[in-house]
């Protein structure tokens, strides 16, 4: 199976790293398929499944991609909180953690529709693939947010905050120092 992953919205175009970290986690933690991150819509061809990551700001682009392809499309990211998205023809909607959900799609055990499979211990995840990075290298030390701001959907999407252990973070920093020796800050 060949999968092309794409980050919808302008956020990706401003990034200095090769992959958004969310897609990098999918690259590192899913197996049994040839997975590629693409930076341009025109590259979403010649695959068996399209995986889109989208915040609310990328919904219009995600729907445009869906309407212009015959390839099955899975969408994840906070855009799936919008109930209206279900009226479009996305095959899968991944809510929350994507690693086990995408793996179940690859394995053929996921049913079309909403797929929610939480990663109970986020320290069990492999470090995300980052590809090329500039002088700074991104790192994520938690998923979710400890606050419940009225204007933010993070607490609805993630349900609760989960932190990587200090040991995991230290191991990742040490790994990054060997992989990206020219970086100036984390």
C-alpha cells in the first residue's frame, strides 16, 4: 500500500522543517505501507490512500483535495471536530492520536468512519521523523493542554493532557544533538 500524507493550510508552507511533527510521528510509527509526506497538492497522485492533517484553517483545502481525487482520503487533526465534515466523502476521520489509527487502516482492521485509538503511553512512540531542519529543531513534550480555554478546542480534541517522561525527552534531545549537530536551539 502506498500512502501520501499532506498538511492542509498555510501552516506547512511557513515551516522550516521538512515534515510537520504530527506527520513525522506517523512516518516513524506506522509500518506495512510505503508512506511519503508531500508538500504540494500536485504530488497527491499515484497512491492507494491520501492522509490529510488539517486544522480548521485547512478544511477548505482538504475538501478541495477530496473533490479532485478518486483515491480514498483519511483526514485527521482538529478539523474533524467539525460535525459538518462528515457530509463529505472522506473514508476515515481520525480523532486524536493518529499512529494506532493509521496503523489499523493499513492493517485493514479499521472500519470506514471515525477511528479513535488513543496511545495510552506516549513514551512508547518512536521519535518522529523530521527530515531536514534548519537551525532550530522542533520537539513535542506533551499531547493536549492542561488548560480549558473557551476559545480553544485542544481539550475537546485530546480529552486530557499527556506528558512524555523526563527520560524520554532527555533521550530525544540527545538523539537530536547527534542527528542535527548544527542546530542552535530546540
